[in-house]
């Protein structure tokens, strides 16, 4: 055997034995250090006694000793240092950014914006109450001839409608003729009082006939020829459509008899109902557009004329009245229509997306992103909503960031932490945010 090779082999053997001893010492040292760390952690865990144990499903259910809920789940221990930081509101949650991304957490910035609104509802066309005429005779008598006897007929103002025989009218005509004859005899009297008395008698008899609605052309004929007319004409007091005929030829009528109901359809009213939450948006004079299935392709434009001062008991809505021109008579009473009210009111205020608001029934709150994966629950006061946004009256400031998706998952954990914190520190309240006074301004009229 070669002597140098033997020497090299012996040297390598001695080096290997020495390295093994060093590695063994290092491993023994590491094991000892780990055992010391475990022992220290165990002693620390023994010193860190839980305050109580809470149900994993209901944080308000607690136990002073370990227990199980009806589903067999172990109660969770609660330690005094679980919520040791007093500089953050109760219920604040910290989530790893990767987890937040996985559960789809999205946020939006609190900003100032101008909101407008369009109220969409249905309406019903009706008569303009200010353009309805109910015709009653002012004397008792019998209808001799009816020249307009059908509903739906168009009539014009002063159009001859019917002839009526009335003994009272005949007597009044006779008195007028006698007064005229008397004036003809006494107008040459040298006594001024006699002439003046005869003139006053004629004037009084003529005025009585006018008050009984005797038409002007018959008064003129009576004055000229002094012939008593058996029947007198009744003329239409307004233009419009005959909606109702209340008497027929030969019928005895009195001042209580409604002979005609005449409606002018050149303008119509439309009644619509709006919900209570839309009431703050509308005001008198707002532009209104209307579409009807019976008149396709036409858009009628009008305005909001009146808001009724009461709510409907059954529907819990507020009735509004809309005015529309109807010169073509296309709009017919009792037609239904789709109505769009363009609210002229506009509000400039702090707004957030509507989906960011967590509505519990007793209060509204949002989750505010505070950076570093922290989310703070905060109670807010909301105003009106429109176009997927809601006005914040109090609780937030411009530039803050709120959670708009997956907030219910975060809110569940936040509620657990808040309930736990209140158990640990009785009397602990949610951190109050600085009030953010709202400045509402009326902006220029804009439409969606």
C-alpha cells in the first residue's frame, strides 16, 4: 500500500470525527434552547389566564370555565389583552390584505356631489275641475225642445241648448212690456218724478229678465215688437263637451235639476301618487313628462300644480296634481299614463354609495377603512337617496374611505369583538365620530 495515501486517509478520518463532535454539540445546544423557549411559553401561557369563555355563536353567552355549546363546539377563551388598545373604537377589525382581497373587499371615497332625482309613477287623466260647468234652470217649467240631447257632443259658448216654457218667465215678460208701454205714455209728462219713475220701472223689469238668464237676442226682440214669447232659450255658458244630460223633452224641471254637465277638455288634470321618501324632492312647478299606451310615440309635457296636504290611508302615498294642455283633445279622462317628474330640487352634500350602508333597523352604520387592514364600524345619519347614492348628514367626513362590498362579513367579526370588549370593559361605548355638518345648496336645474 502506498504510504502517502494511508496518511491522507488517517487525516480525513480525524477531521470527520472532530466535525461530528462539533455538529452534535450545536444540535444539543439548539434543542436545549428550544426546550427553554417552550418552557418559557408554557409558563407565560399558564400566567395568562382567560377572563372567561364565550360561545362561538353568541358572544353574549359566557362561562367562567371551559364549556361546550349545544352543537358541541368549544367555548373560546377571552383574555384581558385581547382588546388592550384604548386608542381604537370598540369593534375595530384588522384583516390581512390577502384575506381582504380574497373575500372581495372594495371601498369608496366619501365625497361631495350634487344629487338630482326623477320620480317615476303612474297617473290617471281627469277633468279640470275649474273648467266644469253644471247648468241648472233659474225658473220652474217644462222643457219644450232640446237641441243638444246626447252626451259627448261638443258645444260652444252661447250655443242654444234648449227651449223652456215657464209661467214665471211669461209673467216677467208681461211686466216688462207693460213698463215699456207705460214709459211710452209718460215720457212726455211735464213732471220729472213721473218720468223718472216710469224709466226705473222699465229698468227694473229688464234687469229681472236678465237675472233669469233670458238671452240678449230675445230681450232685443221683446223690446222691439212687444210680443210675449211662450218659450225662452237657454244657452251654453261655456265651450266644452257634454258629459251628462239630466233632463229630456217634456220633463218638468226646477232650479234643483241639473240639465247639463259640460266640461272643457282644453286642459286636463292628471292625478299621481308618490311615496313618502320621494316627497322631499318634488316642489310646485316641476317639469313633468307623460306617456300613454293609447297614444304611442307622443310625449306630453306639463307641470306639477299641487301637492295634497294629506296621505292616502291605504297606500301610504301622497297625491299630486299635474296640469297638461290638451288642445288636440287626445287626452281623455280616466286614461292611465306613465309619469316622470323631474325634480328641480338638487342637493349638494356628502354622499356615499347606497350599498355601503349597513341598516340594522335601529341605526345605520358603515365600515371605515383606516389603513393597514383596519376597519372601524361607525354609526351615521343618512338623508335622502338617489341614483344609487345616499346623503350622509352626520358621522363621516369628506375624503374618508368606506367599505362597499363584503362588509357584512367584516361586520359580523366586528360585532363579536365589540361585544367581547364591552364584557371586558363594562361601559365601553363606540367611539363617537366628529359631527360633519351638512351644507345643502340648491343647484341649477338638471335632468338625469
